[in-house]
């Protein structure tokens, strides 16, 4: 099927000595994405690193500098969050963006848990639940279900028993980022949208494309909307159509350095990484059309590589929107 929705994903890197410049560059990329007709822009979430630690705040700023493009997080790790407070932040930004927020979330203990638990949960670390129950609470609050036992007037103040502001429609734009059959099934059963990226869990099959395709099918088989349930595929694509010779050499080195990790599952959970796709837009489109997972979806959020310069990202986004995506049947939004 032709590509219907085109998105991109950025880590939003910045220099420690000048974080404002990096955040400004991220906002400029989102503005460029809208100008190029992209349907969505997504930001990664990085705690205690030189990447976006507060994507909701960044997207609040982006909402005031754009008018059409959807704004997403890929993904917020809920182990760092209080679901009630996060629901308030998400609803606020959705109101500010006039219904353009697409929050992507995941569950599980925070990375480097032993190193951060004393700061994150000094009194409750041993009893925190990092499973799906945390996400279920977020879903209830975003959907407008009861969050408190009291509602009414108290002096001159009026209290609500549900999250305020309430943003109708936001719950239909919640995404779950998962890499296992279990997570795909859970997302489908709970009526969420599904983000599948360039990292999946092997689960006995050492073929990335087959595993990702199985995730898409598992999700849709358990979703009330079946084959119409929304799935966005995220892969790293590096089109070189308008790149300079220097850029092409840099891009190839980047891909070559990352390719060895795609040879076999990594770590105790058997995580598999997709190969980065590099070449002309025609060459990348040919590879995507041969990908069984890509043939199942009509939405993508192509991931921009880490550690490139702003000019590189401008070139990549421009080639994706003007050359690669049209090869895949996409037409820019007006």
C-alpha cells in the first residue's frame, strides 16, 4: 500500500556547555518538517544524557511554533513518571497544540536502575511497580476517569475529581512502544496504537524483518480495529541523493560502525537491531518494499542518526520528504 503518513524521529542532542542551542536546533527541525509536509515529528526521551530529558516541555514549545504537524514522543519510559502528573502535562500540551499530541510510552524499570533508584524513589524503590499497571493508570487518567475521591466547592476554589484540563481525543492518540510479542498483544488488547522501532526481541527467530512483521500481526490480531489499527514503523534511513561527498563518506562510516550489532541477538533478552538503510532514495525504497513489516503499515517515523550536524539533518529530512517518501507513494500534507 502507498505510504500515507510520514514522520521523523530525533534524539534532540545538545552540548553540555550550551544546551539552549541544541534545543533550539531541535525546534528548528520540527519547523522544517512541517514546511516539508511531514505528517509527524517525534522526539526521543533521554534521562541523564545529552538528549531531550523533558520531551513534553519541548513539544509544548514546538506546539507554539507550528500549526499542523503532529507531535509525538518515542517513547516516554513510565518508570520515571507519576502517571497522574504525566496525564496533566500531556493534556495541557494537547490543548496547547489543539489536538496534535501523540504520546508514545513504554513500561519497565528505569535504565541503570541500581544507580538512580536512590534519587528517583528514595523511600519506595523496593515496592515500585514498573509493569503494565502503571500504564493502565495513565490510560484511565487521560481518558477522564476518576482520579480523586472529592469534587466540588471548597471556599472560593472548585475541585475536580478528574485530570484537568481534560483533552477529548487524546486517549485515541496514545501509542505503546514495544519490541516483544507480549507488548504488541497488550497494546492491541488495550486499544492503543503501536510503535515498532529498529530494536525488537528475537524470541527464537534470528531474522529482524520476520520478528517485526510478527509484532505487527500480533498487535492487530488483538486490537478491536483489526487491520485498521494504527502501527508506525521506525527504521533508520540515510538517503544520500543530495548529500555531498564528505557527507556520504561520514554517513557510510556511521552505518558501517553500527552494522556488526545486527548480526545476531544481543544481551540476555536477545535484542535484535535492524540494519540502517543507506543509499539513494530509489535504493532505500526498494529495500523497504521488500520488508514484510513495511508492507503491513502505511505510517512511518524514520529515525535520524545520532551525532550528526544540523546541516546533515536538514539534508536528510529534505531528501526523505522530496525523494524517498514520494518513491513510496506519499504525498505531502498541505
